[in-house]
C-alpha cells in the first residue's frame, strides 16, 4: 500500500546521494574499570582528517510516494521505501574534498580479553567541518 504526497501546486523535493568517507584521526577516552577485563561507561573524543568523495542530486518529484510497509535495514532498524515519480533533476553536485573532523564515542559496557574486545550498547558520532582544500 502506498501513501501519496503530491498536488498540482505542491511538488516534492528529494535527493539522491552516493558519498564515501575515509577518516584518520586520534581518540582519547575515559572509562570506569569494574575489574581486570570489564569496563563500564567509556566516553571518548577525538580529532582527525576526513576525505569525502561522491556526489548528490536534488530532484523535483510529482508525485512522491511512500510505502506504508516497513523494510528492514542491513545494519538494523527499519525504514519505509519511497518512490520519486516524474523525477526532474534540479541540481547535481560532485564532492571530492578534505575536511577536519571530530569524533565522539560512548560505550556502556566493554569486555577486554587477551585477543578480542566486546562492546555492548555503543554510539559513535563523526562531525565534519567545512571544506579544507579546494
């Protein structure tokens, strides 16, 4: 079943993108040791350099349809599939640039063995600055 977003005077804007990012940086963190192998509440932050490569386009859709059924995502969670019909490309941009980046990390629980580390309930955020090199 599809829901429809359209109207003669209200077309919808959508975007298609395919961007890759490589980041190199340094992180520091603090944690509470529960014993030799167990850590709780690790928080960390860092700085780095990122390289972005790819492109995106901005489109006009009339109509724009959204599926009412949820689709499972590869990395967990779910989403609804959308369909841009009668697509007209308004703008197309290519990206190939270096940016300064920042990183924040939160790990609720870690087990650190001799040859492996197990982390449960983690969150990472990478923040990129404006373009550094044209």
